[in-house]
C-alpha cells in the first residue's frame, strides 16, 4: 500500500474506522472496542509499525473516528452497568432508530471524558496525524432523521444539541492543546455555522469540513447526458458562492460507491471512452477547485464494480490502458498540485479563486484562475464538459505573452484523443471577459486543461493586473 500511495503522489492515507467492531458490514462505523485496534489486521504493535512505515515514506495517517453513536450489543457500552450509563434513557434523544444505534449522553462529564481520552489515546499511543469525525450532523441536531414527535427540543426550544456542541469543542480544544500539528476534519453536511472556526469564538474548532454539497452537485451533474448539462451549469459553479465560509475539503466518498449508486466510472454517461473522459475531467476539476482533496480507493484507477467490504478492489483492471490512463492522470495531478502553490496556498481566501467565465452554459464550458499572494503565482483552468470539441475558443487573460499547457486530460497518455494546443499559445490583443488580452484555444472533448504564463517565452510588454 505505502509504495503504491507514494508513487501516485498522495500525502495521506485515511483509514475507515479500525476501532474494534463486531460486524464487517458496518465498515467499522459501529464501534464496541473504543481502545482496541481491530484484531482483523493484527496487533496494536503491528498497527504502530504500519503508522511508522507510513511516516518513514512521508505519508500521514488519518483515522475515521465515530463518537456520534454506538451499537446495542450487550458486550459493548449499551446498558453497561444495568443502567443507561453512556446513553440517554429516553430514546427520543438517546437512539438513532434509522441506524439501530444509541447516542452518547454528552451532558455527562464522564462520557465526554471517555471520548476525549479515546481521541488522545489514538494520537498518543499510535502517532496518527489526524482524524475525520464521522456523521457530525447527526450529533449537532436533536431532530436528525427524526419525524415530529420523536425528538425533544433543547432548553431554549431549538433543535440544536448543545451538549454535543460542547463535546466537539472540548475534543478539538484538548486535541490541539496536546498535539499542535494534528488535523481534525468534520463530515458535516448542513449549514451549521463555524464548523472550522476556533472554539474561543464559538466555533466547533475543526481544521476542515467535508464539502458534501460540492460532491452531490458534481455527481448529479456528471451523471447527466452531456446535452442536458447546459441546463445545470449552476451545479458546477454554485460551490464558489459559499466556498469561503468554511475551510473545505472536497471528497468523493465511500458512501457514493455502494448500495446501487455505482462506482465513479460507471456513474458516467456515454460509451466506455466517454466514461473514462468524464472521470478524468471530474478529477481534474476537483484538483483545480479550491479545497483539500480526498478520494475513495479504486477511484484512482477507475474501479467498475461497487465497493464491497468483503471483496478486493479490481486490481486486474490496471493492466488495461484506459485504467492506466486514470492512474497516470492522478499521479500528474498530484505532481502539478505540489508544484503550483496557487492551487493550494490561498484555498481559503477569496483571492485564491477568480472566475474568467462561468456563464457559457450553452457549451458547458467554465474558465477560472487560481492565485496565491505570497509569490504572485497563478494558473488558468478551462473545462469543457461536453463531448463536442471546440476550436478557436477564446478566453480573456490578464497578462500578454506565452501560456504553457501544463495539463490536458485529453492527452493520449491518459487515454484521450490527444487534441490540444501544441504545448501552449501566445496571447492576442482581443478584449474579452474584461481583459485586453486573450487566448485562442482548442478545447478537447470532456476535458480540463491548465495553462500558466511563461515570461521566458513571452514577447512584448505585459499587463500585470490580476484583478
């Protein structure tokens, strides 16, 4: 695993929950042994060895942590001493009926301490680098997945779980007080304010929040026949409207490749070539869109079957060129991402992103700049989300000169049709999109390209206004 992840250019491995759990089919999300790495994969010392080996290769380890609920198994925490010790006695606030699990009583100091100590345990004893807290939304709302009459309002008459808020703030405060370089990520799917704001100003204190809205908007968009995408341009652009309200992480998660939803490749419309091209375009848009990135295993080579907890990944597919192409693209995206600070340095600042044109819904084309202030670096991305190639497609740019084509997902090395711009283009004095200079480009089908101004190849004066 470690050489594979390293060769593809990833920086972290995120593990689904490895705390001991009785049922494989829960994927580890119904925990009974909070302080026990599951024996399915070996001993605690063997897990320590795994983490150490990851660190030797420069790979961080993130664990999924599940303080939101626990199963009813009699050998676990449920009715632990013959009373409702860890859970509420009232099922209206103490049970997730949809999941068949119980909810911790966060109002008890002892329960919060048990969970916070467990968080410290994984960092202290196993030297993990981060956590992703599962199902945060289910913790924050008393009426989560509950019909009227089956939940109890808080002391102010609202639906907020104030005890859970206090617990999450306590957990993040203690975590960062003891492990200053830790990473804390929330899987939170609502508009709860301040998820990634510091606890001393009332926030929950996480570093990052999964951008579930982006994920669902993009998957809904890419599942459409490309002809209909012109009517759904908002799916592609809407995320920027709220992108800077939190520190977001983009995710394509395990929940979207199970239970009849199809894996990423087979969500895509069209013939097999178009499925691969769509997948490459989506991944490239993800890497160039603001926000940190995480994808589920198998997406990096185009797994076809849905994920099955009892089965292996379809590694045999990697002998075929289209799947090798997706692997190569992932490796090159990670390399480009690391080499271009404009793709990550100002992710959480409005300066870091600037639309060039987001309104060409007729052609399902978008173009934008990613920028960073420290060194004044910037790149341009243009995406064509239809199978129709466009020659002589013009976009405005802020600086005259030559633009190198750094990435083209339609390259033949990724399995594409190899249309492109012969390595780059010179600007012309043609006013468009609010700029005095523009590029006359070839946009390949179902493709994203990345361009960067090259002053060494440029001729004439330059207008350096990046506004």
